[in-house]
């Protein structure tokens, strides 16, 4: 591997965010999932969790090579068979659960403050949205302000908007702190191995 490639990988590792997970709850279309993975990689988010409770499971490492531009090669995944089990893990690990939905308690994305929190951002099924269980356990509910007649966006587009805004807030506040030196070393070693495949 040449030095330029190693420097590129090292630069990407240095910009990975800590304390943020994206969770795809019963996303039906693997192409939507793949587009979200591409956004996660672009925003420096390393950890993506999938919940397959009502939808047929698919392998996150194999979805949409064209759509994701092979972003899935660089991300880390966990898969859950129920929302309840995922929620238990999040609470045990101290993550605030943030869902995107149109409800009476929804806060406009541009009014939400994501600094200084360990956060898990949950996006739901293309038609049903997030589950009632996930919604009831959410610490915060976000909505994207819209000026048109249509009050919904494709799930991958909505996720990109949310992740961009939250990443911007975290970067400006300094709370997106990069991984620690030891974490970076471990991830760099892992990425260098992945680059060979």
C-alpha cells in the first residue's frame, strides 16, 4: 500500500466521531439502507445498527455496492431482532435515543441541541416510520421543518439532513471529539486490513 493511501486512511480515522450511532429500524429497501450508509461514512459516523423485527433481514455488508460506493466496507454494524433488545443495549451504554417523527412532542431539527451527549439517532421504516416502542422510549423526537405541501422525505434524504445538522452542531461545539489515540490506533489497524480486501 502506498504512502498516499495510508495518509488518506489515517485522515479518515482522525475525523471519525465518538458517541454517536445511527440505527435503522426495519428499513425495507436495501437501497435506502445503502444510501444511509454512504451518508454515515461521509459524516464520520462509524457505528450503524440495524433492527429487523418486522422486515426480512439483509446483510448490511453486502447491500447496494453501487448506491453506498462501498461505504459499508468501512463501517461497523450490529444487528438486532427486536427494538426492545436494541433499546436495552442503548440504555445500558448511556445513549440518548433520538427518533425522527411527526408528533406533538417533535422539536424542529434546527432548534435541537445535540452537543455533549452520547446519542443514537433512529430512523424508521419507509411507510410506518419508527415503531411505537421506540417512540415511547425516545429521549427526543425531531422533525425536519418543511415549507411545501409534502410533509415527508425519502428516508435516506431525511437521514442525510438530520446527520448533517447534528454533525455540524457537534463539530462547532467541539463535542464531536474525535476518537482517543488508542481508539484511533485500533481503527487504523483495522482499516489498513480492510483496505487489502
